[in-house]
């Protein structure tokens, strides 16, 4: 028996619905991805937090509006600039350590005019 996963060859959306007796039923439309705002329009806020992190301090950038890929790109650039680790999840960019001033200055230099501390 093959251990490969079965692929869905259906060209339709992967809804579990097979048949509906409701004559007015329409398949739900796919969501349109968020459009990334220009850097000068991004309402970013840089905060310092230690809650639920075993006493470790992290700098968090919140308020990014746009595609997930763009947020990951900005997160990677911030991690490289600060020389630390971090992650991007739940709409937040998390940078390990107290780097609020460094992040704020970097964002201002890259054109994020609405960034706040």
C-alpha cells in the first residue's frame, strides 16, 4: 500500500459539500488577499513586552496591514538589522531583546512615517 498522500484532483474548491438541495445555494467565494499598504501609510507601533515569556524581553511590532509574505520580509530585515532572532506570527513581528529604539529608527529610515513607540 502506498504511503503517499492522496491529491485532490478536483478543479473545484476543496469544500466538503458534494450536493445541495437548496436551489439558492452558492459556493462561498474565495477571500481576496489583503493589499499591502505603502510604507508611509503603515500604522506600525513598536512595544516592549515580557508577559508570558518566562521573564524574557521582546520587542513587538504591531499594526502591519498587508500580505503575510510582506510582513515576513520586514520581519527578516528587522532581525538582520538587530542581529537577533525572532518570529512573525498572529500579525505581529517579534524580535528577541530590547531593541525598540533600534527598530523605530530602522522603520523611520525605510519610510515608515507613521511608526510609533
